[in-house]
């Protein structure tokens, strides 16, 4: 009883505090419509010498934020901005359109308080004043700055410190998210600090060879390469072999030949992140250029206009966001100064996902099914194998799920804790290309219930 009263009082303070102006509160972003929820952004220093600072953007839930969970979203790269990609083109409430910001009707802040983090240092508006540090960043350092960030962020927003927390992300966040969650569980073993309730990963890199080598079959089955090129790409030099050689500056003649042939047939004019999309798409969709490096690739910029790059480079926008450019002349979707340890691509994280499941943390792996960079087939194989290894029985058999009257994709659940789902017609950036379906998926994930089945159809 005493506890309950204490919490009530604390709750009141939190209310009062949020009514007084928070230093990171965004008064108004240039061109934004009137909003019924609060936005915050700014920096959190992540070392005691205050050399490193990570930039975040936080949008409270549209309705009743204190009753909604807190969701951290991370984009991949490594080196791409979660604010630029995630918030302003995928699942955030606002999307730049010329001089104004349009509302995204399917924003994830309809269901949760959304926290977007530019990580690690050197990404988006995040920085280190010691530029030699940009050459030393890897998965381990990223996980450590991320957890340090969260601890300090909760000091700024104490009313969220005990809120149910979910970590979500995409692409290379298939490394960041499980690694951060693992570190949280380690911290929690000493003293409960993180109220972690689940993780969700979209088209994630979980296992270098399985994920990368599922590309050949995807290309072949979608008509992007011929039978003979498929044979070359699976026997002479497969894709994981090529990327391995590429990041060791040692591409063999045979791999060089195989890749040239693949590139010639797939062509530069099809978007590899959505094989059915035309190429004129924002540069934010290039977030996995590091996962899918291209030798001698000519950088074609078919889109003259790039709304997000233009918007986030405006001085008035940066001022409104409490952001600044440190050590760079302009804001970029993916960092040009970060020199991430690319051999970390080869670190398997599916085993970390397994350890999280064993701890009882719900995990959702989902795939935009038009993506050839991290195709659904590799992810599905990995999840299925993990379920077998952990001895998890199928609790929802492979079946379609619905968004309205249409099939939103397919799903399977193992042991009520490990889920796989596809999003039909979606790209690597699923919430960008299929926002409505992605929101249905997100809501089910947060509520811990299976995706809607045919009974909702009628
Ligand atoms: C800058 O970073 C480098 C690489 O981590 C480190 O060796 C050096 O001591 C740092 N310099 C300062 C002044 O902190
Ligand atoms: C990819 O190529 C490497 C090196 O030739 C080989 O060890 C590996 O088994 C191949 N993987 C697949 C899935 O073909």
C-alpha cells in the first residue's frame, strides 16, 4: 500500500516535470503540422570526459504516453542514421516533403513512445570530439555506448525508467539489438535496471554466410540472374566469399568475375532493397550499402531531390532539433567519417538471439519479402533452425496473417516466444514501403499476441 502511494506521488512529480519545459523539448519543427503529442531531441554524453555525445529524437505516444511502452529503434549500416532513416522515412510521425512535414498516419507512436538513436559516434548528428576514435569503433564499443546512453537518457526522462522497454531495429541492427539486449541482461543480473520486454528485428543480419548466400537464390527465383550465373554464384564464388574478400582488400579473380556477371544481369536499375521498386528512391534506402558492397560501383543519383537530406541540413531545422554538426560539413544519411570494423559483419548474432529466448525475452524476426539484400529465406531458415536447437515447438503453424481484408504476410511462432513473420510486398525498409502492414505487425508484437488470422476477414 505504502509502495503504491509512493509511486503515485512520484507519478505526479513526473507529470509536473513534463509540464514544465524540458530542456530537450522541441517547440516546433519547421513546417510541422499541429501535433497532439510531445517531441524531444538532443544529446547525451556517453563518456566522463564529455568527448562523445549521441543524438536522439524521442516522440511520445499519440495518446496516453504514460500507459504505453518505450521502444528504442536502431537503423543499421553500420553507420546510418536512425533519425534520418527510421524516424523521418519509416515509422516516425513526420515525413519531410519539400518545405513541410507530412503526417505519417501509420506512425509507430500510435502504439508506443518511440526513441530513435543515432549510433555509434560519427553517425547522423552524433559525434566524438576526438576524431581518431572514428577508426576504432566495432560491435562491442557500440553496445557499450548504447547502454551507457540509455542509462543517462533515463536520468533525463526518469518517468520512463521503469516503463516496459522493447528494442527494435533493422538490417545491421541485427547485430546492435541482440548485443545491447545481452548486455542489459548482464546488467540486470547485478541489479534490475532495464525492464526489457522484447526485441524485434527487420531484415536483420544474423548470420553472415546464411544471410548473404540466400541472395543468389533470391536473385535467381525473381528472374534477376540466369541459370548459369546462379551456378557460378553458388559454386565458383558465393556472395559471402566475395564480401569476405572485399573487406580484406583481396578480391580474387574468380569472385571478381562472378560478381561482374551478377551485377551485369541484375543491373543498376533495380533497387536491391526492393526488387519490384523503381530506382528513384531516397538515399535513405542505401542503409545497407556496407552489407552489400559493390566493386567499382558508379554512384548514380537518379533522385535529384532527397527530402530528408535537404530537410536535416537546414540550419533552422538543426536549431529546432537542438542538433549541431561537429567535425562534418553536412548531415549525411550514412556516415562518411566512421570507419567501422567491417570484419564484425562476420560475427554471428543468431546465437545471442537464442540466449535471449532462453532468458524468456520474446523475439520477433520479420522480413520485407521484396528485399534481396537480407532475403526472407535466410532469416526464416535461421529462425527455424534456432527453434529446433532450443527444442521449441510450433505454437502457431506457418500461416497467412491479415491486415484488413488482405494477406499482410506469413507467420510462424515457436514456443510462444520466438516469432517469424514476413510483410508481403515490403522492402528492406518495411515500414517505409508497407506502413499499414508494418503497424499491424508492430502492435501484435507489443501486445504479445499472434498476428490477425483469417477470422478477422469476413
Ligand atoms: C583519442 O582517441 C584515440 C583512439 O581511441 C586515443 O588513443 C587517444 O588517447 C584519444 N585522445 C584523447 C586526447 O583523448
Ligand atoms: C561459400 O564459399 C565458401 C568458400 O568457397 C565455402 O566454404 C562455403 O561452403 C560456401 N557456402 C555456400 C552456402 O555455398
